[in-house]
């Protein structure tokens, strides 16, 4: 099956940013931010998004140190990938998310002031950066 639509995730301990991606237009779009519930992903809200967008694959940003080594969040993101695949029976692709939040913040600062009230905007934009990187690597 050819992948035409993906849903991407910027996994975090407090929030998970989501973005959609289309392989035909090779474009990613920030979607929304889902808050963690008692330190766990809100699987019901994630399921709602998967049902709404109907992606053929899921992309998850994997946090590594800038030298490529793993950190504590890498294991948490990998567990999130495993759960996504198990729960939704879709292929999950890992994408290095190095500096995606900083990149997202740079993009957003061109149009808005970032503060505690709108930090969730960074999460969904970071998800779009991750999805765009994945799309750019597709043949």
C-alpha cells in the first residue's frame, strides 16, 4: 500500500504535538496538541485523531542528544511508538527530532510572541517539522 497520508507526533512528558503530512504535496501541517493525562498519553484523544485523519503511517520524533546518543526521553518515545503500533495497527516510523522544537520556535517567532500560554503551539509546529523531515526523505 502506498502511503499518502501520515500523522506525526512530537512526544513530550507534558504534551504531544500532532501534525498531518501528505506525500502527494510533500507538505506537513501543524494539527493540535494533546495533553498527557497523569503522565500518560491520552490514548482516547489520539485514537480520535487517527480516526479523523485516517493516516496510513505514523511518524514519531525520537529525541537524541546532538551527538546522536540516546537520553531518558528516547526510551519513553520508543515505548510510545510501541504502544501506537500495538493499539492502532499502523506502521510507525521513527524520525530524529534533533532541534525540531528550536526550529519550530524560530518559525513561530516570526509571527507571534511565545510565552507560557501558547507553548503548545511549539509542540504542534515541532511535529510538523518532524513530519516534513520524513517527507523530505521519501523518494
